[in-house]
């Protein structure tokens, strides 16, 4: 079933507020939530599994703000 068929034939549920949940798990002000994908991967996996278990059909990656400006402090040649 395609996403368009799914939307036409019933309700489609998305995940929730990732940033808010990460704050409850300990994300500090000024800390980049996207870095948690590497430093707190179990928390990210648990978060996404909780959305799936709650019935979400569509889960967004924890990469909302990942861009070259936000991560320009890194000396990664792939960001140039």
C-alpha cells in the first residue's frame, strides 16, 4: 500500500514531539538533539519504538535541525 492509498483509506498517525520527549529524558538547553543519535542511541530507539507501539504509521528521523550552519563547528570535510 502506498502512502497516498493509506491516507485515502483511513487515518494516518504521525509520531509526536521528539524534542519535548528528549528534554524529559535529559536533553539540556543548548545541547543538539541530533547528536543524541550518536551519544544516546538507545534513547532514540526507545523513543521511536514507543511511537510505533502507540500506533504511529509515520516516524520522522531525529534530524530536524541537522544542517551545515548548525553543525559548522565540526571539522568534518563532508560538511564543506
